[in-house]
């Protein structure tokens, strides 16, 4: 099962990244779990200084920008 974590404070870009991650995970057909992390203190655990950020299976994939759906699909592959 893929563990997908979206780090963000709840801003529009953070919400958009959550939706992109959900769409990409659904499209892949793999089982997944999405966790939204809004606690700023936990961002440092991942080395994230700017949001939104996407972590897949404990690995930071992107931070500080909103990737395209195709980019998120590749990050989940």
C-alpha cells in the first residue's frame, strides 16, 4: 500500500495537491492511504520549508510548488 502524505497548512494549493494525489492514486489502481499533515512542526521532520509538499512512502517528492497530474502520477509510480 502506498502511503501518500500531503504537507500544508490548508491553503488552496495544498488542497489542490491533495486532490491531485488522490486522482493519481486512483488512476494507478494501487491501494493507497492519504494523510494530510497540517502541523507546521512536523514539516521539519521531512526537511520541508515551503508548502505544499508531497511525500510518498517516506520520500519527499516535491515541495514549494504544485505539480501537474502527470508529474504526480510519475511520483507515485
